[in-house]
C-alpha cells in the first residue's frame, strides 16, 4: 500500500497536512480575536447607550418636575399626557439603542428591524391613580410585570396628583437596574418640588 507513494509524495502529503493544520489554527486564532474585538465594541456601544438612557431619564424627570411646579400636579388628563408626550419627544435625543447612533448594538441584537420607532413613542406617560408612596420602595426592587417597553423608551408613571416615577427600558425591555439590583427609578414628589 505504501509502495505507491514515493518519498516526495509522502513529504508533500505531510507538508500539506501541516499547512492545513497551521492555517486552521491561524484562522481560529484570527476568528477568536475578531470575536473578542466585536464583543468589546458591542459592550462599549451598550455602555454608551445605557449612559444616554440614564441621562434621558433625568431629562424626562426634570421636564415633569417643571410641569408639576407650574400646574400644581403631575399630568393626569389625556390632554396633559398627550401634550407632555409631545414635549418630551422634542427634548429627548434619538434612541441610543436604534438607528445609526448604535450600529454595534443593533448588529448584536438585531434591533434595526424590530425596534425602529418614531421619536414620539420614545417617551411614554402612564396614568395610574393607584400609585402611592407606600409601594415606591417595593417597585424599585420588584417592578410591575407590565413595566416593559422597547429598549431606550423612557416611561413616567404618575398618579396625576403628587407622585411620579420615571424609569427607562434597557436592552432586555425591562426597567434598567443599577448597582444593588434596584431599578434606576427617579421618584418625583410634589411636596419636594
């Protein structure tokens, strides 16, 4: 069986196998480096988007604080809520989790098709007359199951009178959490305005 191979053919096969093994290892190393670089880019883009969302929560809270100072209450009627939603859409920048602002985040989570949304839906105001001071701490640890939104959405929940909670939806469509696992919840009270 080996008689049909001469020394040079055998050497050629060994060299070809060595090159194949070496090139496979080099390709695997290069792919590993590319994945590591891609992961690093995705992580950096996500951190940047998360920081923008934290800033946007503050912007929404400040705008609602100004509304409550001028009106004596937080938005309660359909007209208040609709007007405030339009005002908030004007003060918030583009969603950091979609569009050209975060292409690496989109590539990773395929948000381009699923979460492309008009700017007016970036901020939402929810009227909940049952919201009261006694449940604020509980909500910061265990938010309602209905507290979900598209990534980058900033949601204000108000009782229309003396309390408003502002949170932002992170990449998982859940309220963004900070250190300690608590929801990054901005609590606005009329008596502290």
